[in-house]
C-alpha cells in the first residue's frame, strides 16, 4: 500500500505513523537502558519523515510545477547526517566497543521515518517488526552462543596441599 501525498491530512498521517514506529524502537532502547532512548529515536524517525515529506512535496508551491526536483538527494543527506549522530553513541573503552547496536537502531529509525515520509507506511511497519525481532529475539539467542568476551570460571584442585583454589579467569 503506497500513499500518494499531496494533501495535508495524508502528510500528517504519515508523520504520525513515523512518530509511533520510531517511538516503539526508542521504547525498546529505553527499556534496555541504552544511551539513546525513546526521545532520541522518536525525534530521529519523525525528523527523517519530515525531511522526506518536505523534499518530496514541500517545494511545489514555491517553485511551481515547471521545476523537477530530486527528492532522493535529501534522503541521501539524511542518511549521512544520521550516520554522524549514530557515531556519537559508539564508545571504545580498553578493547571493548559499546553502542554499535544503538547506533544501528538510530540509523534504522531514520530509514523507517524516511519510508513513512515517502508514503510507504506498511514497509516501515514491517521494518519496525523486523528490528524488534533482531534486537529482542536475537539478543536472547546470542546468550547461548559462544562469545570471546564471556568470563569462564576455572576450578583447580591441588593434590599437594589438599586444598582447592577457585578463581575466575577473564582471558
């Protein structure tokens, strides 16, 4: 189902859908106590939808119908700009990188907002569901997979002294 914009009501509906879907993604991040939560994701998705709506439909009244515009240029700039925003939530401490999933969710939220703004709310809703599966179900599945940064407990028994030594090794 693709919406053809041109009416203020349709544009507002698309913006509200972007707002709601982005808020769902942000809510998941908020519940996980991540650095970028509901407010950030809602603003990114709604802003991306607004940029897309404006680039697609906002200049016809100013320029008239004689001028051809390429709305994909604005979409490309939104992707680049959101990349910088996402980079701001990535941290490296010692040898551990943190924030990659949150950065990816910011990027995904912008794409979902752009899909809404382009008149594709069903695609945006499907992408939201897939996102929630990826961060929810995949997160639980990953707990059962081997990981190089998991701590392992080693128990040693020393026969000479008849004592046991239990120590956590974090290598």
